[in-house]
């Protein structure tokens, strides 16, 4: 029997990274994710790894680029404002086809905002984030166990597609403690023939996102686009709850989805047939489950801790077939299940 | 008859894109020759920056990672931490290193990052078309200082290598120039010393090389060399700034 | 399902108390969640955390209406008294909290926790006294699980404090019975 350990979300992410073979972390402090670098500063040296605190988020992401170009499993983590600073480097990494894992523990924004958990970076995460026509594979865990599992897989996915993968969490997930089962340490890392380093028996390797000839850059863009199509085909992840007979469907991800689940239980107790579709990969977005449930659904309700960003993807999935509403609290205020229940009841009443 | 010189295997035999009279080509060759002579090409990783030299990976015949404007020292850090056995150097211009990349270069020196920095200083932004750099001399004309650099408006030229030499993590800092066979040979020696110190695991080192930009200075190549020695060099004196022996 | 809200001021061992409860629940194969007070609430004033112990899957990572409030000082009592669920329990440290509740539909358990801790020779074990009261009143976890968890959570150089902790818990439990 695997034993469970009680872990904080942020520390669980850090431990899962080590177990997945990550040996290099470059970062810069920012609340509410400091337990990730702190954990790795303590534990990476014990497994022969390197933790290095950079002078800025910008520098950190370019250290990640260097480490990834050198073939290692590399991670960085930050929170909203810091992730904004990293965007230049993330774009370079996408362009240079270098794998890495980036953790964004979202907080309230814009600007310096507040340090409490929120979900205002959905657009930034799912649309690439920086300049240029690229995508990140973005995974949004809702529980500490899922944070472990997805972080562990994220390194494999990054290597498989030679693309940065983002773990999109929030201050709630990072701070709560839950029992988790940790996976086995991964000791079989893939060979990376394209990486730089000792080069005795091969031609030189160049890792670059610079393609000054337009026809060459177009070819690269098409290649990236085709890879994104593969990701869309293979890596869509989602979960659903009480959707079989649902007449109303809530769309929610991450910590918000757990609040949604509690509200759905309350609504069900009052006889309201409401269910949940929870995207686990927010890019690629699970459009199919939303499309498939349209015939039985009277309305969709996107429940997010922001003014409504994922609602766009729900609308893109179902078109104008059904109304799509939004409910959420802002700035780091945690919405309560009771509030969502009240919103559900109000919308159900209007729909009748 | 003995062969006394040949084209280094560490350079790709293609025409370079640099302007006539530009010294990047000479500096590329010096770097390549040192690597060949030290027989370390198999474990060398160059880090390209942004500027005229951003396509140096078209010419260097060894592994190169292209970084963003100013970020080469951070990228070099990542590579070196993963492959401490490799020779890792950045190749940066003054726009890249002395402006947008100030934080990255200073902190690489502060950490004593075991990398070598080839810093080519011609006091102007070359690739973007001759804009004012932090290294541009007072009263010197550039496209964004069309009346000459006003110190009242933009301050004074930055002395990066002196600043880097102040950091305890920096083991060797020297400024050279490319103007004659003698100064080219001196520059090569400085590059070799920097690489040798890195291989010996000593720490951060920087070789600043005063260079010319005939195109953006609006001069003939020979005239630009003269101008460099009479103007740039008076502000940025060549010579040893910090020697390894000073390091405890 | 137990939704416990533990509140006091910094240094009263609120967080440790919460972690021990979550750990003990996990040992009993319950579903558990430990929720620290998020963000800047951590600075100054009251320190608080929540623990959910349940036989079923835990959904919302938030406790808005606790079934039990453990209030270690007056500001915590003032802040959270009204949030306690109907027919819930408030365990208060009567050494520091002298006011009476305004709630009619909650059970009040008064424990002179600071005085008991002082009597045992260590004021810092006030959290263990209240932990003893809490498990005696609610039966949310067994004392054996608490002791086993303490042993795992406390670093070895603090294990000399285990007997004192156990005594504080047991003394408080016997006061309830």
C-alpha cells in the first residue's frame, strides 16, 4: 500500500517535480508561491540538483532557457506579476522549441493586485501569453493530489512536444494541505539529441528562436501549429460531475471547481439538476464535452474567480446554442458555495 | 613548406554579413582560433545575444544557444549549471550588455558564474541602425541623439567593465581594442586567458573589445579606427582592469 | 463532517494544532484538508486556520460556517463568534476570554486553557490543552492518532516534550468528562 503524506499544494508541486526528474530550478520570490522555491532550495541539493535564485523573473526564465537548451529538466515558478515578466522568455522558449515547466500560482490583479488566490490569468495562459503565435500546454489542478500528478506528467509532456508546459494554480491550491500519494521517482529521462553540451560525435546543435528568413519562419510556424494540433488531439483532459441528467451546466476549473461542486451538491438537495464540466487542460480546451451536452442543457454558467475569461472558450465551444452566464468574485475574494447556489437559483428561475 | 596558418575548423566557411570595416569578423575569428588551439570545440557552447552579432551561430562551428536582448548571461548560467564541464561564453555588444542586459551581466559577475564574456563595444547600436547606446560618447551623434549626445538629457557613458571588475565574483577583466596586428594579438591573448581561467574553474571573466562601426559612425574603415583610438579609447582606456592575481 | 476553525494570536500554536488534527484524521483514513488563513491575514492580529475532517470527499477549500470554533483570545472570539454554524460548538479559552456569547443556538465550552498550561509549567502548550478539549467534545479524532501524529510532526529534538503534550491533552480531556 502506498502511504499518504500530508502536503501543502506548493510543496507537493515541488516534490512532484523532483520525482519527475527535474534537477534545476531558477526563480525569484513572490507571494503566494514562495514555498515552491523554498522547498526546492532545501531538497534539490540532496538529489544532486541545483536551485538558483535569480536577480529577477526575467533572468530566471532565461536561466530556464539555458538549462532546457542544455537538455535538463528545468522548472520555474512564480505568481501573476512575475509570470508577466517571464513572458518574453516563454515566447523565446516556445520559438526555440525548448521544454520546461512553468508554475503560475495566480493572485488577484491587475498590477501589483493582491496576494490572495484568484484566477485572472486564464487568457494570458491559454493564448500563449507573450508575443508571437504560440501556445502553451496548460494544466489546471484542483486538488493537491492532482497538482502532484499533473506536475509529474508535465515534464514528460514538455519533452514529448518540446514545448513549455504551464501548471496553472492559484493561491488556494498552493496553501491548503491535503493527503497525497507520491509517484515513483522517474529515473529514465529521454535523450535529447538536439540539446547543446558536449558534442564529440555529432554535428553542432543550435537552439534558437531566430529565423530571419521569412519563408523559413513560416515553415517553423507551420511546424509549431501542427504540433499544437497534435496536442489538441492527444492531450485534452477534463472531468465531469453529475452531468448525466443535468439541465444546467457549470464550467469551472481549479479551486473554483471545488467550490462549484459543493454548490452543486446543495442545489441537488433542493432538486435542481445541475452538473459540472471541469477542464483540467485549459489549453487545449475540452470543447467536445460542452458540445455533447448542449441538447440537454438549458444554460451554461462559467464560474471563475475573475470577471469571466474561460467563458469565451465555453462560448466558442457551443456557439450561440445556449445562453452562457458568468459568476465569480474578484481580487482574491473567495466565493462561497452559498453564493454560487444563490446565482444558480436566480438563473434557473429566470430560465423558467 | 610548413603550413603556418589555416582557416579554423571552429568557423564555418561562409561569407559573413558584417559591414566592410566592422571588426566583428576579426573577433569571431579570434574566438574560434583560441577554441581550436585549446582543443575544446567539442565542449564549447556559445551564447548569442541580440545585435549585429546575433547570427554568430551561422559562423561558429560549435553549439550555440541564441538568447534574447541582454539575457545571454542568464542563458549562459543555465547552460553552465547543467554542463559545468563545458566552456560557455557569451558574445554581446554594448547595446545588449550595457543597457537592457545590465542586471543580467552584473549578477552573473556577482555570482561568480564560471563563464566568459566577450563584450564588443563600439559605442552605438549597430543592427537597429545607429541609435544612441549607454556607451555613446558625449556630443557623439547617433540617430536618436541627432544633435550629439547631451549629458544633460541622457547622462554619461557607462563603464561596464570597471563596474564588473568591482564584483568579487569577477576574476579577470581586461579591455582591448582591434586596430592593428599588435592589438589583435593582444585581444587574442586576453580571450585565451579568459577561457583558460574558466576551464580552470576560477570564475567570471570579461574581455571588453573596443570596436568600430564605420557604417553608423558614417566613416571610412581606416578613419573609424583612428576615431576609435582618438575618442572611444580616451573614455575607455585599454589595459588590464582586474587580474586573476588580485583574486583571493 | 467536522469543519473546525482554530483562532488565536501568533505564537499560541494555532497552525500546529490544525496540522496535528489533519494529520491525525489522515491516519484514521478520513478525508482531510488543512486550510491556513490565506494571504495577508497571516500578518498581525489574529492567526487562524481551518481543518475539515470528513468521511466523504471534501469539495470547497473554504470553511465559512465552522461546526466548531476554538477561540484562544478575545479578538478571535469577537471575529468568528457569529460565523459558527447553528447548533455548533464554541470552545473558548476562559483564561483570556471573559465575555459571554450573544449566540443562543451554539454550545459553549469554557476551558481555562492558559491557566492549565501555566499549571503544567509551560504556557506554550495552551494549544494542546484546547486540542484535548476539542477531541473530548467532538470525538473528531482519537487521542492515539493525535499522539502518533505529534511524534511525526515534531522534530526529534523536541520529542522530550511529548509526555508534557500528552499530559496536557489528557488533563483537558478528563475535565470534559
